[in-house]
C-alpha cells in the first residue's frame, strides 16, 4: 500500500515535469514555452534572421512580425520562435524601447496579460510558443528580446 502511494506521488511529479518546459534541477523555475498554439490566439512570429529593422511610428522595430501588431482588446496574443536559437519577448513598458540590457528575470515566463508589469515569454527555444497573453487594456506595449535587446524590438497596440 505504501509502495503504491509512493508510485502515485512519483507519477504526479513526473507528469508535472512533462508540462514544464524544462525539468532540470537548478534550472529556472519557469523558462517559458507552452504546449503550442492556443486556438484563436493571434500569433507574433519571432525571428532575428527574418525580420530586419524597419521604421514605424514607434521607432525602429525588428525581429518580430507583425510589428507593430494592432489588436482589439480581448484578443489573446502568443509568440512563436521561428529561429533555431533562443529568444524572449519581454515587456519594457509603455513608454518606449530601452537601450540597456534587460533584467535576467525576463528569462523566466511571467504574466498573462500585456497590462501585467514585466510580462515575459521566458526563453523560447526553437519552435517554442509562449504562454497566451491577454489584452485587457488598450495601450501601446513595447517589448524586446533579452538576448538581442538592441536588434529585436516589438510593439503591440491594443485598441
Ligand atoms: Cu532574440
């Protein structure tokens, strides 16, 4: 009986690992990624290699597409990494882009709404999808990549 209970507990632990992007001891607790495309979510493609810098009303943007993305509030937005190396999509606020490195905390997935301060996809590996991000609040949301903050700059306008 006790043995069965222990097996059950182990099964719970391993199934928890299966839904977590990384289950390595000492790894970031929530590095990013999700099970895939959430039905109905608006996809932002992430690729340093595919989307060169272009001018926009919000400054030079690059590394994401569509960019700027304009959505009606209530939409769910999701990022997917089209490159074969890691990126993040990490909030830098609503005032504009930043020219200094992002906090290392942006490597952890955070937030479920663009109106959440410091939301981040966490580290998206190749073909990785972010969590779904709700768009509850109209506004202009700036985000950058932790690794390529100077080259990967995106805007989402929520109407
Ligand atoms: Cu990047």
